[in-house]
C-alpha cells in the first residue's frame, strides 16, 4: 500500500497571504475561504455572547448571595 501524499500544506501552516493568492487563482476557493471566515466570526461572536451571559448570571448569583448573607446576619442579630 502506498500512503497518500498531501499536496497542500496543512491549513494551520499556510499564511493568509498565500490563501489570498490561491483565492485569486480560483474564485471558488476564495468563496470557500470567505464562507469559512464568516462561519468562524459567527462562532466567535456566539462564544463571546455566551461568555457575557455567563458573566452576567455569575454577577447576579453573587449579588443574591450577598443579599442572602446580609439577611442572615440581620436574622442572627435579632436572636
């Protein structure tokens, strides 16, 4: 058996400049690269929004714990 030879370098090795040069040679490759960039940007924006939401929920939880702690202190002081 012969092993398949990779004709293109791995994506993480290629630079954006060479990807743009390849896109200029083949318009479909440019469209594919643009679609991949848009998908990446969408995933990145979605992840950022999830992190913001997680931070907001954590802040609300901490505020509630602080309020609960104050209420408990006042209840203990009444005893």
